């Protein structure tokens, strides 16, 4: 194998580029709906609790469907299943568009919550499908660079999607915002229709659903490196959820206006995009385990520094640095997930990963709010950062294989 072959950009793969198009189009569709529906519900109710119910209406169906989504991704044609999921996204946005336009009889917010529940069910498929197809469109030697590029695309979607949603709602209204989201979901469907990728051979006999899900759980919990990487990410988000408290910090600590919220929300994403672009060119093959632990520890230190800051731009710089650390963590974890998982189990393992990450985001916001109520705003964030450092120390102790990991050790692992 030539040196050029080993250092070629994964973007030279047409199939990978099409897969990235599917990913960012689906993310943009989902993010525009998330921003617009929050504005829509608050406009109808003027009740902050109603906004919380939007998240609940999505996360409960997500958790219920995710294990079965992983099973289906491993046992059905992945490209066609992804197209069906994109059609579900388009259907959700279309229902909401019809509500906003007054084409459906008014039913308060319940029909909106029902549409969001559908979004939660559909979203359970999106990432497992991406991860499963990722392993089919790239060679194993390109997984690390591909994970870096995928992280950049993901973070760009998280930055552009809410901004685009806000612009559409402010300038053109909710109906056009929902219509745009539906159009983006259909564009993601079209991207998958264009994708040319081999599907794993189907077997004549299939493992029963619950036995198959249990097989995926047993694989993850029996794999020290994979479990350690997932646990690190979950607990760092769970305890380091300072972003959920940004409105309170801006008002009570930094004494800034609402424009500061955009600056502070964008800072971590910008850091993650930059480091993802860097790691896409220079993947961390050597000492990846130590780098992962150092990145999560750095994230915890940035969160502690943010809690102690009283200057807006210093706070933004610390959140930017936390995004750099988090970006390193995401790329390494994504690469471990791809290299360590047999192809036949990618859907189930990715679904389990989604439950780890999804639960940590939702529970992290709850933990931050509860800790702030009990300890006070600044002490709660310092506590979270210290807990993150503690998790790093415990993981380094109980998962020595992760601590000593070089990604080259996983390149020869069987792909299934």
C-alpha cells in the first residue's frame, strides 16, 4: 500500500461525501424544527413548563425506540431504512407546518407534542444509520480521518441549524421555517437514494429481537475500551453541563444582555469544529487513550474556570477551549466505536451509544439545574467540573486498556 493511499482524504470517496450530505441535511432539518417548535409552543402558551414538555415529548419516545432501531439497522437494508427515517422527519415538519398555517383544526399544543414524539422516534434511527453506513463507505485505515470530518459536519449542523431556524422564524414566520425543514429532510432522503453502498449479506435465520438487543448490550459492556470511552463521554456531559445554565450565568454572574447567549452558545461548537478539522488531517493514532483522558480532564478544568470567570470574553474563551477538548473526545470516541464494532452489530452498538449520549444530555441539564438549586449557581458548576475530573481518574484506574490504547491496535480487529 502506497503512502498516498494511506493519507488520502476520505472526502475523495464519493459515497462518503454523499453520506455526509445526508447527515448534515438531516441535522439541519431537525435543528430548524427544534428551534421553531420552541418558539411556536411558547407563543401559544407563554408557559416555560410547556417548553420543558417539548423535550420530554421527544426524549421518551427516543429512549423507547432506540434499542429496536439498532436491531432494525442491523437486520434491514440500511439505506432504505434511512430513507424511511428521512421521510418521517419530513412528515413531522409537514404536520407542524399545517398546524402553523391553520390548515388543521386547533387542538392546543397536543398535536404539536404528538408531532415531536414522532420526531423522537425517527431521530433514534438517524445516527445508527449514519454509523452503520460509515463502516461500509470507508476502509478501516480511513476511519480516524473520516470521524474527524464527520465531527466537523455534525458541529456545523449544530451551529447553522439553530441560526437558520431563528432567521426563518424572525423574517418569514413559522410556516416557512417548517416547510424548509421538510424540504431539507426530503433532500437528505434524496442523498441516500443516490448513495451506492454494499449492504451486509442477510441471513436466513434472525436472532429474536430481545436476544439480539441483549447481544449488543453484552458486547458493549464486555469491551473495556469501548465501554470506558462511552462512560467518559456520558459522565463528562452529565456533570459538565454548564451550557444548560448559560442564561442564569449571563444574567446573574456576567451581567450581560441576551446577545451574549449567542456568543457563549457558539463558542464550544466553534472549538469543536476547528479541532475536528485538524484531526481529520492528523488523526491521533498514537497514544489515543491518554489523549482521550487528557481531553476529558481538560474539559472539566475549562468548566471549573468558566464557573470562576467574571468576564464575558474570558468565559467565551474557556467555553471555546472546552469545545476543543470535547472535539478531541468526540473524534477519538467515534473512531473507537467504528474500529471496535463488528459490522453486523453497528446498528445496535450505535443505538446504545445514542442512549448513553442522549441520556447524558437530558440528565445533565436536569443535574445542572438541581445542583444549582441546592448548591448555588457557581458552586454547582465547580462541583460538576470536579466530578468530571474524578470520572477521568476512575476510568484511568479501572480501564487500563483504554489508558494504554493506540488506535493502531484496533485496526486489525475483525469487522464482522
